């Protein structure tokens, strides 16, 4: 979500070169998470314990992976594996995953259909969220249907609670990861505006 055009090309293409990440992983490579080395089917079963069997999460605060751009998922798993992004659950889970395993998982979830949220949207929140999305130019990077592209994640039909928390984490600089674009964008966005944006994006329907 950007007030101006997307970040410059070097930042938009922020993908850790898979051949070079070993320099960042001396500590991480000494450990292995529970999914490392397993067949893809078994890895998906483990991921499904939190993210849903088909990638549509049902647990509060857990993101849906279904329908996310493969590169966006690849980047985040690498960030977790290399401890560039730390989370008490995902950082240990990603340890020991090879580049090939990460790419296979990302491709699998990118191909899964994302389910729309339950419940009827609040019209006032939808209108306010639409205004804010236009103001911050969210579509300039996440596409006009908010389906995401390349390393930009899908926002449409993502869990509302997850979207709101992620935006708060960016604003408070607690999310982690090497790209700070969203930190700058959300710097002065208050909680009420974040809630409206999350509601709008979770229930987005191009109509």
C-alpha cells in the first residue's frame, strides 16, 4: 500500500539470492525444523495444522497461504529460515528447509483456491477502507484486485484479523524482515484506519 509509486526497482525485487543465503544461515543451518527433509505431502500436512488443510486458515491470527503468489511465500519462508524475520512458531518451523523444499511448498499453496470470508461486510467500514486503499495506493503494488504479484502478497480475502495485526506490526516495527516499505507507509495510520483497511481487503469483491 503506497502513497507514491511502488518502491524503486532494487527494493521491489528484494529476493534473497538462493545461492547466497548460506552466509546468513550459520546458526540456522545447525538446526532442523520438523518439516525439513520430509516429502511434500507430509510437509503440507504439518503446515495444515495451523494454516488449514487447503491453505485456508481457520485459526485466529494465522494467515491463509492459499492463492498467495509463489514468490511472496518463497521470500517469507527464506526470511524465517535465515532468521531475518523472527516468529516463535514459524522461525523454528522453517529451519533446515532447502531452497527446493521452500519453492515446492510455495508453488503448492499458490495453486490452491482461496476461500472468501464468512459473514456479511459492514458497508460503512467497506467504504472507509476503500477510501484508505485508494489514498495509500495499495493497488499500485498489490494489483487492482489485491491478488498480489511476484513478491507482493495477496490481500483480498486474507483473514481480517491477520491483516490488521500485520499492519500494526509494520507500523510498530515489530514484524521484521529486510524490506521496510510498509513500515514507512503505515507510520501514521491509526488503529481505526487499519481496522477499516483490513475489513475492506478481507471482504474485497471487484463486483
